């Protein structure tokens, strides 16, 4: 059994939030895609940093040197996590702010005579609107890779026409935060490289679930957010050397204009960065190996297998209920353990209310900022209910969710 070898108890012990009890139940958190729970070691490291005396970067006294060291360490750890070098890693407030900053800085060099950018209907809008806004300012065309609402995958049949010699940038997500589809990103990246376009990859929903390797992907920008992988609210971007050289960033005169610091406007969130390192060490602690990279690979393989086991269990039961509509690609398509559904005859908001109120199950509803996708799927109320599975979820929680959804049928008035 997959569950036998999985260090669930060890993992659950690392999350103080899992001790929360509501209505006699330990709370079942299924809201990871919106933001995971935070590991104890992350919380403690952040508190310790602040307790020990904080400092900005500019001194030669011990606390300042410590802060310099900790920022460097965070860059190092993130580089290992994302398969690149620390000189390619910049930090910011969150993914959205970094994407807006980069899109503006990049578009300074776009001339308006001709050209296009390519976005997708599958993406979270944080990987759509920053690029669209910049392109519109410069008068570029917007090309869109559409979603096939039947297969719930990207339709790549017109890819070669849409991504062409005039394409400046292709923005794609690795995986959908709303319905879990893992996109055929390799094919898209390959085509973008063929025509020399820059490539922006949204890995926010991917990094909590599977290994991503920036250098191997050959992308120019790759975004993620530490609060989705057991850390604090810190935005992260990996940037290729050629892309840094194309950025015309707004800056203060005394501030550095070299990569990777040029994107880090103002003072960084030092305690947050301490937490980022710790979050990565937490993931590594689930795996085995001598090197951080080996431990991370091993950890992802364990988490991946376990999460997919839980997700398949949930999906197969929900598929049997005639009052449930599942929104997911079929078995031939790889998915993150993110299960989106609707209860026929009940508003998603009310579904979430009942699940929380009666069963201590925390699920989110809405368009999850993947608004175009939700519109394309033509779902009622413009909202789905989403069960996002994390490494700390249990079979008991999944069974509780299945039972809770089953029980909802009695509340429906047909
Ligand atoms: C896939 C995806 N991309 C981007 C974002 C935006 O990230 P942030 O909240 O760090 O701006 C999110 C947040 O939910 C997301 O799920």
C-alpha cells in the first residue's frame, strides 16, 4: 500500500494548524492551492530571526552579516528547488506583483510596429493580465491558446500559427490551479524557442506538487510563491540571463541595477526569506539522500505518489454520485491532486459552507482567478468547489469529504 511507506505522521506533526478542532473534527484543509498550511520549522525560524535582532543589509556588525547570509541562503535553496543558479533568482512580494513589474520592464523594449504575445485560456490571470496590459500599451496583438472545454486541456492545433516569428513572449502555466490539468508545456516551450520568443512560465500551482527545473525547461521567467509550499508570503521568480538583460526596471538611483537584485525594489522581507529556506528544508526532510537536491527529488516522488493516490480515490467516488459534476481532464491527462466539482442544484458557496460547518472540511469555491477558464467551461454561478490535496491530508479526511458530499444530496430540492 502506498500509504504504508508514506511518512504521514512525521509530516502532520510539522503542522501546528492541523491540531485545530471544529465540531469534534480535526480540521481537514483542502485549500492548499489557495495557500498551504505553514510548517512549524518555518514559523519558528521566522520568529527566531526576529527575536535574535534584525538588521538591514548595509552593516558589518554581526546581525547585518547574518541577514546577508540568510538572504544568500534563501537564494541558494530556491535555486536548488527550481533547478537553476542563485544568480537567476529574484524575490518580491508575490507572484502577481513580480509579473506586473517584469511585464512593464520588458515591454519598454517592445516596439509597436508589429508583433504579438501569446497567452492561454487555462492560466491564472496573474500570468495573463500583466502581459496583456503591457502588450496593449505597446499596441501588440494578443494571441490566445484556447481551452477545449470537452477535454479540459489546451488546444494546440493552431499553436504553430499563433506562436510565430513575430511572437515576443509566450506565457503559459505548468498546471491549472482550478482544475489541475498539467499542460503540455514542453511542446509549447519548444515552439516558442523555435521562433525565438521569450517564455514566461507560471509554476505557482506546480511547485507544491512536482519537481520543476528552470534550466531544463529553458524558460526565461518562472514564477512561484512560497505560501503555496508551506512557507510564508514571498514571491519568487527565476530569470534567464538574456531576459534580465532585456528588463528596463524602474529603480532608485542608489539601488543595484544588476541581476538578480535589480527586481528587488526596496527592502526585502528578510524574515519571509528565512521562512522560504526553511520551507524548502521541510520538503527535503520528507525525502532521502545526501544532497538537498537529492532529498527534494525523493520527497517530491513520495508526495506525488501519495497525493495522487488520495486524489484518485476522491475522484473515483465523486464520479459515482449523480448529483456531482466533476470538472477534470480524463485519465490520459496528468493532473495535480486538485479536484474541482459542482453539486447540482446547490451554489458552490453553500456547498463549502456545509462542508465546513458540518464536517470541519475547509474547501474554497470561486473562479480562483482562472476566470477565463471558468467562463469557457460555462459553469453555473461562475464558480467551482475545489478540493486541493496536500501532503498532510489523510485517507480519513478524503473519506469524510466523500461522505459529506454524499450527504449533501439530502439537502437538495429536486
Ligand atoms: C497558478 C497561480 N498563479 C499565480 C497565482 C498568484 O500568486 P500570488 O498570490 O503570489 O500573486 C496563483 C495564486 O493563487 C496561482 O494559483
